[in-house]
């Protein structure tokens, strides 16, 4: 459900992954810490403000980061812990906010419209922030404004670990002195084009016309002009606990052939992952379910780094099966389930050098969409 909103609070957990690492190891506090891949092809997922002072930032190649900040402490990342803390914060917000959107693993929008009849919106939001910090120990910033975009930009200005309210009607005044690349959606290339045309600050957009920006940037220019006015309306997409995707197979005759059961795990996992990628989601939990001829049913699950890649999930599913399976017993039903979804695939996949893999899966999925799900399978997935 989406509803119009005109008082929005935007929460963002500051340097979320690295903040969790500091909670686990307080000796890291105040030091330049980077979470990401250790090897030369690794990517910076996030880093402390101490590392940012040297020019390190998210999505930067680790090789470049270590050249800029050779004294940095690199931590590989603990995905299950990040998922656990994200759920913790989500549950706290869900217990207090009547309507909110979980935009990513560490980012939330809360609809405050109508609450002013019962609470002071700023006071209520400050108290929620304090509750999150006291319960989890994590630093978190927020911004309040009339729409999602300005609220998010207010949060960015409030960091680290602060808050900022943009009063109703003061949106344009708040935006004017900020650099144009602080508007969400303006990438490096667009920023270069704007700089070339002497548009460095948002006030420079205020001093031109939508038509002029459209000449410079095409259709995007018109949208950017309206964004710069601070009146760009948006809606809160109500958060629902993500459901699972699963496949089960009840065999006509109970099966004790392990190779066949392994091929079934591969086949079902491939289908689930295909559906997951269509939904543009990644999963953080894998479950295997077994039922024996006497109807004894058992299941086991494990947390994984967020992914939608077959080759990362299949080995986990096989390992769970071997831990769960009672050797020698025939299997009546076999099931695979993926859960704990997140739609912020980019952030979580920064842990891996996954660009080539993503291109490969996109190509394979296009073939499946055109010719059917069974058109491309692994050799071990054929039954």
C-alpha cells in the first residue's frame, strides 16, 4: 500500500556495517576501519569517518583505499550479524511507528502525517532515535521534512549521529547552499555536465529554468529542476515482513539415492534463485526440509551472506542437507526455502567481486524468460 505523506522522518544507521564491527570490538573505535574484501579485487563496503578523511568511500576498489589509507584496518564483514542488527532496528521501529518503509538494510522512512494531533513529531522522532541507540548501541541519524527526498538530504547533513528538521516551507532555503551532487540520483557524469554549465550548487538550479536544464540533460533535467525546488512529492511504501520463496517435491516413491537428492536440491534452488532475481531481491537464509516415509518431518536453516546467485546458495543447501539427513533413511519429501529478503542488492553485493557474475546471471535469466525456466540448467541439476 502507498499513501500520500507530508511529514516524513528518514532514519539512516551511520556506517552501519562498521558500527556493528566496533560494537563487537570496541578497540576499533576512533580508528580508520574498512569493511570489505581483502584481496586486490575487493571493494570497500563501508568505512569509518576516520578512513573517509583520507578519501576512502563506499564502492571504492580496496586497492585504491589502501593506497589512500595504508594504516586502515580491514574487516571482512559478518553478514549474519548485520542482518540480526537490521532486524532488531526494524522491530523497534515497527513497535512504535504506525506506517514505515524499509528502504534498505540500514535505512528507513517513517510517515508522521497525522501524528501531530497526538505527539510533537520532532520530539517523538528524537525519542525513537534514543530508543534505538540505547537498545542496540548503534549510532543513527535522522532528518524530518515534507517529503522523502528532502528528509534524506537532511539526514545526510545531520551525519554523523545527529538529526535535522527542515521546517515546512523552508525546503528551498535548506537546499540552496548544498552542492548539486547531494541530490539523490545525480551521479558523477551528470555532475560533471552540470559543473561544465556552471551549475555547482542547488541555488544555481534555482536561478535557471526547467527548460534550460532539459536542454542540458534531456528529460532528466526537468525532473531535476522540480527536485531542486524541494517540492518533489513521494509516498511511503508500507513495510511488510518479506515472505519466503520455496520449492518442495513429494516423491511418488521414497528416495534414498543421495546423488538424485542432490540433483533435486540443485534443480529446486535454481528455480527459486531465478524467481528471487525477478523480484530484484537477495536472500539471507537457506532452509532444507525433509520428510520420511513415516511422516516424520524435520528442517534446518542457516544464515548466509545476502545473495541471489545459484552457485553461492547451492553448496549451502547441500551442506544443510547432509547435516540434517538421517543416513540410510529414504526421503518422502524434499524442500528448499529462501527467506530473510533484502532488496538492496547493490550494497550487500559489494562484499564480492560480483559484476561479471551479475552479468552472467542476467544473461541466463533472459534466456529462461524467453524459452522457459527449464531451458538452462546445470548438468548436475538434470533429473
